[in-house]
């Protein structure tokens, strides 16, 4: 079974995500992760394999699926089999179907035990509520609450390591462009018009722009205090997804395009727009201090929405919102910007861990935060050194 067939299978399931695609597995495989493809069919069978080459499954027979990534933690000695498992933004299924949910969780738990996993992490887009919690527009999703209770009853624990954002902001692209604009806050609409008036232009980037974009991303990370990976990682991710852009709508391939804001031909800000299965994502954003008063980031987001809509996307995921909706949250400033774009806050389940081995899990969760802190510090130093070289 080819990559396009796998992507076709998951694109026909509820809440398909580009982090579940064959292409994302290719990215992670270069950094020590081994893929497993899992499918649940309507005849009650469970299929899981490291390859999909010999599968002959029909898309319509698949009720659930997920890409499971495995990383070996210890390679020698008595604990050589210890590993961690992660299914990013999965598994994909109708979580309201109690019988199917039970099948999927039972099979994943058995698989984790057989693999000698310290933990199995899932973070599906199961919605707990919409709108800012404890505000006037707060709406609770009962099914999400049921799923959370079911996981806790089974012994799953809310993970201290939330790899993806738990909450996000979604912009509805089904509406007309005028309606999308009118949902925005007046200040946001003003800033979009200001950018246009001040001569900001937006163009689609090419592979030749990628070294410049990485440098801008590195500058942004140093200025704003967040950690990024090395240049080779992003070059690999960006080139792989950009290579699908010409044919993605015909072949169910995930694709991305860099959008670059310029003033007098000089790049001042950029974003990467990802698209898969009718949803667009704002994944990477970068900017320079130069010409910030001309509001290029506002025009970029508007151009991203128009491009995503023109390419058949019905929703634009602004990729992240605060865990706590007040000024104490580190994402508050970014959220205020996203809030102005007229989207709806969506609060999801977040990451839950199944723990086959409680002792190793305790050791792992105590040690790994310290290791990650050290890696982040080194990463920041390396990025700064790279900019000054």
C-alpha cells in the first residue's frame, strides 16, 4: 500500500491531521523513530505493521487508524526493550462510538505491553469544550468529558509532557471572505488595511527562500525566547511537504507553502501554511523587527486564509492557545493576536499516557524534564552562535 493510500485512509476518518500522515513519519524516521501503521476494520480485525506494502485494504472498510511512533530509550543491558510510543494527534476514529473506542484502546494497550513500552502517549483532537473556559461563550462537549472519564477509569494519566498544544483557535473558512473579515476584531481589520496601504506585499516562497527563512526563524526564536531545532531538521520538513504542493489536492498528500511578507522587496515576516484533508494549519511563524509598524504579520494571516480557502480548506487552525486563559500564561500575547483574527477557541483532551510499567514511568518522567531543560539551553546557545557566525 502506497503512502497516498495510507493518507487516503486517514483523510476519510474523523479529524484527520497532517501529523498522522506518511510524510510526517518520514520526518520522524530520520530522528530515531520507528513507525507502526495501525488500522481497525469493520470486520472486527486489527492490523498493525511497520510497513503498509502488502496491505490490500479498502478505504471504506477502515473504521479507525493511527500512526504509532516508537523510540528505543535504552539500547543495551537488561532494559534494552524499553521504549516510548506516541501517536501524534491520534488515534483517528469516531470517539462517540463506545464499542469502537473500547476496541481501539484495548488493542493499543496490548500493543504497548508487547513492545515493552514505558508509556504510550495519545493526544487526539477530542473536544472538551468551545470558547474560553468559564466565560460567556463557554460550551462544554459532553462526549469529550465521557472520553476523558473513560481514559481515567482505564488508568490512563494526564501527561506532564504535552508535546502538542492542548487548545487552539479555529477560523471557519466556509464563510465568504467578507464574512471572515467581519468576524475579526476592528483593530485586526484596520491593521490588515494598514499593511496594504504601507506597501506590504505577500508572495509564495520557493525552496531557494528556505535558508533565508530559517535564519529569520532563528532570529525570532532568540528574540522571543523559544527553542528551535537545527537547520537540517527544518530543511527536511519544509522541502518534503513543499514537494507535494503541485499535486496534493489530487492525491491526498499533505502540503505546505511558505508565505513571505516583503517591504520594497525585503522579507520582513513569513509563515508556513500547511494543508491536509480540508484543514489548513499555521505551523511556523517568523518575523524581523524591521518594518514591524507596518503590520506585515496581520496581512500574512489574511493571505493565508484566502489561499487556504481557495484550495478547498474549510478551517484554518492557528496552532495553539493558552492552557490558562489569563495574562499569567506564556502564550497570552500570541493568543491576543490570534483572538483578533475571529476564530473560535477549541479546548481538547490533551495528551494522556498509558503506563504499562509504573516504576520506569516514574523514573522517566522525573529524569526527562531535566534532560530536556539541558537540551533546550544548549539549543538556545547553538542558535545564538549560528546567528553570530
